[in-house]
């Protein structure tokens, strides 16, 4: 959605499916199988909404070439994610001055 905006930092967060399901199951206190169904259902609904509003397919939205930073959150903490984003922001700021 921000592809043509050069001053917008575009970050894609990815995670291995099994880890996403486990996290959701733990957070919602449901079984792994229930979590898998709910996560996939929620994701599909989100992609449908994005496609309807912005006319962007899942494939285009997940095109890694469109992002400044891709972070696999499978084995890192939210704080580590933030550090990576801040590090890139600082680098971009320094290189633009």
C-alpha cells in the first residue's frame, strides 16, 4: 500500500506457521488444532478485506521486494523486533543527512 512512498519504512513480519499456531493456542488457551483453524481463518479474512479495500492480492502483499526490512519473528522477542526496526531507522536517517 505504501510502495510508492519512499519516506515510509516498509517492514514485513513473518513467522513459521507452527509457531504462530502454538502462540495463538497458548494466548487463547485452546488446542493446537483449534488455533490452526482460527489463525488460518483470521488470516484468510484479513487478506480478503485487504483485497477488497486496496485491490492487492496476498501474493503482491507478501512480495519481499516491496519491503525495506523482513523480520522472521519465529525465534525472537518483540523487543528484538523493535531493535531491528530502530536500527534500520537510525541507519536510514544517518544516510539521508
